[in-house]
């Protein structure tokens, strides 16, 4: 697969007489793809049933005639104002019972059947008109599901749909009462029609109720997305995608990923550092103009896995893009600095190193109006080139020497599970105990040792080829994954909090973790303040979360204070009973890697490595040059070596 570049364009925002010049400049820059249409519903259907496709016909022709391929978005993230008049109850409702109104975007509830039908209708109109258009080479459904906390809705439509979902899942209200433990606090129901939504309760709602509502809400996204995909497929053979977000975990991306051919995501490293990455002030100052060294990489690997979902989670992953790449300051974070010179190019090559087919810059021209006026584009509002333009041009020139995407199965795998995200959120047990944060810590620990990683879903049934498999915090292990662990060729480290609950979020019997092949029982769990680490005998500590283990297995790690076990193992199956700090984690990972013959190295603070097929990339994420392996790598510097020789980007 060829590496390509693209951009996001809004022809409806600009005078038609500049479209031809824009398209020519895009082609001259070396772009191949242009995404359009995802916010244009009011211009496509200005009144119910009255379509105006003429301007879009002309825009697609202009772009296509310039040699550009179009990704056509369905406009369902921005229903027009007349839609609300037609369906006044279509709005999502927040946890406090307030409707989330018109005037921005994503103002709809996934459970509203009337709106879903309208979304299918506009999608079908587009698919009929453009499904065989030679310039429309891919599709995008909606835009950024889950952005602005829009998956979970406490509307009347959601309540009715949730009751139907529960009836299908449990078949009888008695079965639901047993599964949820409703005998506690006299919460038994006599019928499904009595069941409300888990908000506005006096204290916390039943965790089983809350988790099932999260499952239901995720399924509603998949139902909404699948309806659009089915319509597009009836009229077009072009691949379909959706643009996911960073650390948006309110719905299961593997489920929607299985509906489509390509997974894409929107990468905003500087904005994400400010509001989605844990870190002290020193960390955020150091990477303020570069972004966290591991956050983007984790999402690249995650969406490579989501892209494989339709094909059965193949080794090395599936098709994925960056649909929106930050090209300059954004407008929505607590602070919005400009990237360090070279970072737009750097981020592009980092995505390519993790297997991206396309990196598309958001946006072509900065908007001079509405909510995103301070969000940079490749061009300024006056059409003068912004700093990111030259860096995109440099990447386009560099792709001549390295045009092909190279991917291969990594030696290390981390299993990621969206249901576990929800379970930890419903029942965190301690401040700061967050599943995504735990996975990022484990991922970061691997990267600091120079290891490349694949992300796998909990539905994985085969761990063949992996030297090291890490399964942190997966609350309820599927039976197929248990079998895969038992048959794994490499070392498997499970925990903490792995297989700790039933699917309904109850404590199972026998007590956790109940993993075949290893005799270990969690006798109790404690959580503690982040400034109260529990020291480990060999160095380092556990923090936030600790499990007390009863075991007859070999003790691999023990508490410094009393010698009680923290990590045990039987053969190649290990269980970790605490949240490791970086020192403790490095020792665990280094020992396991050595056992499996995996080479590790303690990298400088700012250096990260990605082995992409035969090519090895070295990235300097820091603000200063780094002397590494006899070569000085400048800030935003990339060094590569592989089948095409060696070089610096």
C-alpha cells in the first residue's frame, strides 16, 4: 500500500471562484486525498426533502479534475435547524436531565429512531448520487462519534431503547434482578418498563445497571453507524471509514471497525497533551510544542488494530489513516501553543512508521468565522501559506524515496478492551484508577525499552508469534482469550485487576483472578493516594492499586515492607498484583523480554523507536538535540534504517 497525504476541505465555506486554484495548489503540494462534506447538511438539504447537490457536483469535479481523490463524508454530525423543528425530542440529554441544544454540532441522540431514519435518508441520497462517481474513492460516516461527551444520552428515547435492549439481553426481569444483584437495597423490578436510566439517583446507581447502560450506549453507536454503512454499500464499492478520536472510549471502536474497511483517527498532539494525558507540570512544559512521546503512538497502534477488525484481527494490523492531523495551533485546549518547527513533518512520519496509509491535514485553509477561527490550517485565512504547508511539502518530497507502507507483527502485544474502560469508570475504587491510564503506563514502559507493540482486542483468539503479551486491567476475560493465554508461546503477564469481575460487574466465585494454569487468589484489594507508594523489594513501587495475593506459585516480586507477594508466575504465565511505577515496570518488562530473547535498551528520555517491517525509525520527541547511537538527532528529528538504506528525515 502506498503512503499518501491529504487534507480536509470545505468548499461550502469559500467562494466558488477559488476552488480551481485551491485544487491546483493541493495537487502541486503533493496531496492525493481531500475529505469534504461531513458538515454540509444545511447546504445539501436546505429544507426537508429539497436537495441541492449542484455545488457538491461541481466541487467534486474540480477536485477530481485536478487529480485528487475525494473522501465524501455523510453530514449527520450536524443536523440542520429544520430537523429540530421536525423532531424536537431528538436532542441528547445530559446526566442532569438537560437537553443539549442546537448551535454547535453533534446535537442528536443515537437512540432517536426518527433522527436515525433521517440520517439514513441523507446518506442514501448521497450514496445514490456519488456511489459510482470515479472521483469519490472513499467514504466517511458522520464525524468523531463521542466527541463532546455525546455517546451517552439520558433522553426518553434512550430510556425506551434501553428497556428493549435489556429485555433482549436478559429475556426475563427475574434474570436481570439476579444478574444485577437487585436484592441489595431492595432494587428489584417487576417489569422492564419500571427500569429507568442510571442518573439522578440519590447516591451511586447499581454498578451493574450503569455498566449495562454503557454497553447499550455503545451498541446504539454501532447500530447508527451500521445503518449508514449498509446504505453506502448498496451503491458504492469504495472503502468506508470513520474518524475516531484520542482517548474517546465511550463506545467500542472494534465493533464499529468491523463494519468498515478503514479506521481513521484525528491526531491533535498538543491539544491532547493539555487535556487528555496525565502528567506533572514539568512533563507538560517539556512537551508543550511536541506532544506526549507515547500518546499518539498508542492511538496509531490502537487504530491499526481497529482497522483489522473487519478482517479478523490479522497479524500486524489493518488499514488505517490519520484523517485529521494538527498542522499548527488549535483552538480548543486549555493552552494552544504553536508546534516546534518540524513537528508537523515529524508527526506525519510517526504515523507512517506505525503503518498509516494516509495522513490528512486539518484543515486546508483556516476559517475566519465561527467556532474554529483560531484553529490553524495549511493556509492562513488570506490563503498565504502557513508554517505547516512547507512541512507537508517536505514530506511529499520525501515520500518519493519511501513510498510504501511497511508493517509486520510486533514482538509485543497489549490487549485493550473498551468494556473494561467502562467498568473502571463505573467502579474505580480509588481516585486516579483509570483503565486507559494503566494501559498507557504499560505501553509507555514498553516504548522506553525500545519495544514495538501491537494492540489487540479482547476478542483475540490467537496469540501466536508474540514473545510478550500484556493484559492489564481487563476486568472480565473472555473464555476464548483465556484459551489463547493457555496456548500462548511467549510470556503472558496479566493484572492488575484482570478477570476481577463477572460480565455484570459482580465479584465471581471462585475468587479472582481464576486464570487457568496459575494458582493465585486475590484475598483483598486496597487503593491508596498517589503520594503513598508501596515499595517493592527489588526497587520501585506499586501505586494507586494493590491486590493481596494468596498463592503456591513462584514469587517473582514482593513488597519491601513485609515480603508479601506482588507478582507470581507459573511457567510463562505471570500475574501482577499492583499498579507498577516506571522503575518496577521496567524491571518486569526487561526480565520478561530477556526470557524471550527480546533485545531491550534503556532509551534517553525523549527517544522512541518503531520497527515498521524491515525499517527502523528513531524519533526525538524532545526540545533539544540528543546524541543517540553515535548520531546527534535534532529536535523533531527522525532517523531511519532498513531495506532502503539509512537516512535522516
